[in-house]
């Protein structure tokens, strides 16, 4: 598949997942919303890594590579890596803990972070000619 098409598809999927998370939050399901928000950021990270010819099968590798290739280089702000790591941890709790742990307030913070993650990703990809 063409890299530009794959990058655009991942960004579009991230946008869709942010929208889905809003609906899930409104429905009263913060755990599922948190999971969707993590995946929105994850897909953005995957899209960014593809622009450097990088692809990984494990979430931990994607997160680490994003930090190494985009944050340590100064191409993207360090808070994006913090948000991605935090969202991964929250998704783990949301998906695997039997009792609800995340609140609506937690998810609202994640929603803002995911939206900013997406916006920063789109701006970067436009500057690099991928969108």
C-alpha cells in the first residue's frame, strides 16, 4: 500500500475514534471511551512512524519509537509522548480491571489530549507533505 494512503487512513481512523469516544463518554462508559482515545493517539503515532519507514507490531515498541524518533529529536513536543504513555496505562486499566476506575473527568482530560495529539500529527504530516 502507498505510504500516503496508509498514513491518511490511520489519521482518519484516529479522528473516528475520538468521535466514538465522545459518544461512549456521553453514554456513561468512560472505560470504553478511554480505550478509543488511546487508540486514536496510537494510530497517530503509527502514522508518524510510517513517514520514517518504521512499523512495529507491539504497542510498547510504537510508544518507545515515537519518543525516540519524534520527541527526542525535537520534532514534536514531549507532552505528546507523556500523553501516549499515560493513555496506554489508562487503557490497560480500563480494559482489564473488573471495577470501574476511570471517571468522566479523566476521560475529558484524555479527550483534550487526544484531540491535540491529532491536531499536532496533522500539522506535522502537512508540513512533511503526507497530508
